[in-house]
């Protein structure tokens, strides 16, 4: 993730929340902000997409745990439950994005 500041080429953050907060505070442009993190701000107009035609590389979200933890039934059940919830949340965020900018916009982001 990177934020561009006036007079400085870019500053790279390894923490998406730092990038998100920096962008909201007017510090620059955040690349690859997760839709689930910024959909509310896109809807209320405090963030806008600025890189027309740019698209993020497709990245599959995963829920991961240590192999030893996977052998513990309640941890495995929680991981499966969380993966389903995450998938449903991402789907709702994409539907909200389509309402804002249209299906073609979403398809450009995910190709």
C-alpha cells in the first residue's frame, strides 16, 4: 500500500488502516484499499475512485490457521463459519459498489 504526498514520490505502509486513515485525512492517494474497508466512504462521498481504468489484481481472500489448530474441531468450525461470513460480506460490498458505479466498474476492478 502506498500513499503519495506532495513533494514526496510515495510512502509505503504495511498497514492498510494507516493508509486508509492517511487518505481520509487528505494525505494522498491510497492504492488497493480493500472494498470492505472503504465502501461506506465511497457511498457517503468522502472517498472517490480516481484511477479510471486501473484495476486491482484478483486476490482470493482466505481464512488460514496452523495445521495443528485445524485438527481441533471447534477451531475448524469457527474457521469455516468465518470464511462463509467473510464471503457474504465481500459479496454485499460488491453489490453496494455496483449500485454506486455500475457493474462495468466492478468488472474492471476484478478482471
